[in-house]
C-alpha cells in the first residue's frame, strides 16, 4: 500500500511539474507574441501616420492651389488611418470645406453630423457649431461632465487680473489651462514658469510696465496678472486678432510678425500654415478652451470662433506698429 501511495505521489509530482512547465512555456509564448504584436502595431501606426501625412500635405497643396476636387480626393483617401493623427477632426473639417466648395452641400451636411457625433467640443467642430455639436449629437448632458475638466481656479486672482488688464476671465483660464494645466509650480523645457508659463524676461518687462517692484513672479497672483498683461500687450499689437495673439503668446511676437498673412484666405487657413507644430496646436487648444468655457457658462456675448472662417488676415505690418 505504501508503494502505491509513493508511486501516486511521484506521478502527481511529475504531472504537476509538467503542467507548471507547460504553463511557463505558454506564458513565455504569450509574452513573446504580445511583444511581436506590439512591435508590429508600432510599425503599422508609424507607416499609417506617414501615409496620412503625405496625403494630407498633397491635399493641402491642392487646396491652396484652388483645386478642391483634388484636395478632397487626397483627404478621402486617408480613410480610417486618420484616426491615428493628433486631431482626426481636422480631416473631417477640410473634407467638408472642399465639399462645400464643390457644391456637394448634402454630403457636407452628413459629414458635419458625423463630425459633431464623433468629435463633440473639438476645435474644428466649434467652427461649425456654436455649441460644439452638443445639440446635433444629443450630447448636451456631456457639458456637465466636461465642466469637470474645465475648472475655474484662482477666481479672485483671475478677476483682479481681468479688471486691471481688460482681458476677460475666460481668456485667462483658457490660456492657463493649456500652459500649465493649473499647476502653480509648472516649469517648461524652455524655462517658462508658473500658471501662465512666463519667461523671466517677459515677466520682467511686464513688471516694469505695471510698476511691480518684486522680482518674484511665480506667485499665482503676480503670475496671472503678468500673463494677462502680456496677453493684453499682444492683443494691442495685433489689434485683437486672437489667432495671432495666441500664437505670439506661445512662439513670441517676432515670428508672428514674420509670418505675416501666410497668404491665407481666412484665419483657419492661417492656423494650418503656422510653421511650428507646437504653436499650431497651442492656438487650436486655447481657442477650444475658450469655446468650452463659453458653452459651460452659457455666455453668448463673445463672438464664436466660427467667424474665423469668414475673416481674412490683414497684413501684419499695419498691426504691429501700434504703440504699447
């Protein structure tokens, strides 16, 4: 009986070792498979993005050469690969513009509805819908949820800065949200500091203009005031042209002056032509923030960004000569 028991235990031990060994092999195979899939997926994504970029650029070249039919062909050829880009909504938007130029109004309206449903509250959606597509996509309830991602911190400091500089609180929060995500100790790679991400030289200039003697400018109250003051200065320089003002806040005044009109037919084209990808996305994001704060607060007194489609940039030389 003891021999039988020993044999059974040995058999059970061998079986257990076999199962464990099998599991290890399967686990190793699964890990290897997952790794291969990951590498393949990364390669596929890279190839897709390159293809999207090439087709987008060809389409944009055709659009700027007044060939909306060719542009639409290139942009339509992007297909679902466009979902892998930073802002897939951009492709929808420009396809709609091309369709409208070609008189394909019914098709354009269908695509507008798709844009609103798939990318509500996006910069490009706001260009067509004042409510960000909430109404047409039946997502009005999402406004309450979105409000959690668009807080209004430092209200006392923001109100004081708005009153002193003339830059409304919504614009200040819109810039602050993109610049620092409301982190008071934020520091950028280029050395910009604080809630409004000011370079020390810029902060020094604004402190001199406001007769602020303290050299400390990372304090929320001072940082918000100085950032709003700088934004107000840019606004005066560029006659309140928001795309230019926002771009200059990120890239500096000199590059924006150098870019001039970028030969753009409207401000949306001007934004697309910004040579710096970071600044291009910064402008979109801040304008999107502005519209979201406006929708959440129910404010309708400010012009929606949809006017950017109908306005043509003036030559910058006539704007940048304005005194402080």
